[in-house]
């Protein structure tokens, strides 16, 4: 019956008709099935992500990095060895291009032209030590230290 | 602009604006006609003239640069204490002078110079004009300059200083990523300027690398207390044909037309005016309805001239003093009418009652 209906309809109207009557029910079941399957696949991933990854939001403002809500320019950021971190950079300098790079780890966000944000996912190495984070075009002023300390894995 | 002070006229002008908006849907002024088919001369002409007098449509964002705040800001006085310390510190010295330390940097920034018009500027500390530097004659200035821009830049101050601090010779240019510490004493007293002196000079200037440098006389009482305003006259060549398409006092075209500078009737007003316009040989400032005393370069405490229009060459500057006698709106603008119509136009709004 569905097939006969298709033959009678103009090609452009097929999609609309499909959601009406018996065809609609079939499609609905299919969508639900796909949703359930993808939920089963994604659920364990998202749960484990939430448990292990720490978000650190930095804002670029007046040619300095600040931890969101903080007042110390270019603060020292302490990370635990082996920790999973997601840096979020928000550019609050409209018209000025900023980014965030940890060059010792060869990590870098895209360049932001203001009123935008970018993320940097970091798997912190197991060895303690210091790294420098910079804004590549403004490394003379936007530069801070990342301290990797042993243990205390979150 | 008399209409602004008169409520009756203001109502009329709003109606005229609405009419103008309605007419906007018609393609030509020639087509205007009243209901009986006769040309409606009043509505055809008055709104057109009014529209021209009102400046641009829309407003410029003041998020990163507020021309009203700029007028009365020096030594980063607009910033909260903690933020200010990043860029300015002052330390009293035993001889009664002050050590003033500054952090200035060059950075590329896209700035809005008229509603919706963005200009790829080269800036000092992210703003055009750069931050106003203000000291008392004899103070020691220590300015750490960091070039975070994409081209060689530097700082060249007008005033007394040794040649090594001039920042103008080719070998004195500060390369991108480098820095330089400028140190000199502030003298002589007056209104001066600083700017980038890298080549090609006219490009580095018109891109926005300049600011006002005010040196107060050594005695604090040398100039009477006043409402003090910094005005840097500038222009922008938006299509790089070595001619300016926009003009302003303090960067934003017609800003003070939309946001009049508020002053008090009977209060002495002192303007520090610096002409940084590039490409055009001269600029000027004309104030309506009153006269002002002129102190050219601000290097004398005695006025040499009383006028209502002052002409300034590129890099020339003056202190102007006046007292508003009447409440109401007073135009000020470049008397090059072309400059005025392209943005170098503003209003003072004097408030209070007339001094008798």
C-alpha cells in the first residue's frame, strides 16, 4: 500500500506524505530504534567523560589570560600528572585575535576574533614539570605557567 | 540644531524623522507628492536637510572604546585599581616629583569608527587614540613598550628627551615581539603628543598609533580648576587611497552629536586638543555661540588669542579654555565643512542656569 501511494505522489511531496498514516508509524518506530541504539552506545562514554575530564575556562581580556571570574592576569595553572583536562578559551577582546597554545605539548586552539570560544583537550603527561601557555600572536604579554604536579589524579 | 533645546521643535523633528522613514521606501525625492498630486515641498526638503544634520543612523558599540569616557581619562584612570596597576604605577620621590611607570603595547585591532564601519587599526593598548599620558613637569617617566603588533613600531614622544629616547630612527624601531624601555623627564609643561615613528610614517599614523601627552605646570595652582577634556582630532582612510573617508574628535564619527559632551554652565572647561589627522594638511575646531582662550601648545599660562575657530597643522595642538554662559546645546566641529559632514561634528550640552 505504501508503495502504491508513492507511485501516485509527486516526488517532492513524498517526504510530507510519509509522516501521515501508516508510513509515519513505521518511520517513528525506526527513529526511536536508532535513538535507543545510539543512547546505549554513547551513554557509557559520556558518563566516563564527566567523571574524568576537568574543565578549565580561561578568558582573554585586555591582553591577558584570566581564569573565568578571576582577577590575576596570566595565572599559574596547576594540573595533576595523568589528568584529563579540557581548556575552554573565551575571547573577550572584541576585534583582537587571540588563541591558546601549550607549545611544549604541541597543542593549539584556532585563532578567535572576539566573542567566540574554542576548546583544547589535554591528556596531562605522567611526568611532573612546568609548561608555558601563550597566546601565539601576543606571547609577549599573554603568557603563563602550567605546573604539573605528581599524584592527586582526579 | 536649535531644535534640540526647544521641546516644540523636538516634537516636530521626531515627526519629521518618522516621515523620513516613510519616505525611505520611495525611490526618489522627485516622486514626492501630496494627496492632490501637487509636489509637497515641505516634506520633500525639510526631512532631507534634517537627516543630513543628524549624522549617521545607528550607534557604535562602546564596549571596547567609549569616547565619552576617553574625554576625562588619563593615566588609565578609567580602570579599577587592580587592573590599573597592570598599566600604570606612580611612586612619589623624595624631591617632590613622581616616578610614573607605564606599560604600553602595540596591538592590531579591528575598531568601529562609525556605525557598522570597521577599520583594521594598529593601536596602543587596544584603543585609538592611545591612552592619554599625563604627568607634572619634572616627573620621571618610565614606559615599557611591548610590540605585540604585526609590524615594527615604537614610541616617539614630543618634548625634551635625549636622542636615545626619541624612538624615531630606523634602528630604534621595536620589532614584533620585542620591547623597549623609554625613560625621560616630563618637560616642558603643555599639551603634547606621542606616536609611532616607524616607516612609512603616514601609514603608521593614520592606522591609529598616536595619543595625547599632557604635562602640567610644576605648580598645581598654575591653572585654575576646570572640567578637563582630551580631544584628539583624527581621520581614517578606510580604502587606503591616502585620503580620509571619516573624521572625528576621538575616533568615532559624529559620536558627540549623538552623545553630547555634558558640561556645567558657569564652570571653566579646558580642552586639550591635539590634531593627529593624516593626509589633510590642516584641521580646525570651531565652537558655536561663544569664544575661547587659546594657549598654543599649552606652554604658556597666558592666553595669546581669543577666538571661536582655531586652525591646527598635523601634530599641532593647543589648550582651549571657555565657560558656558547659557544652558543648551552648542555645536563644535571642524570648520572644513567636508570634515564636519564626514563625522567631525559634535555637541556640547551645557546644563544649569545662566550665570548672571
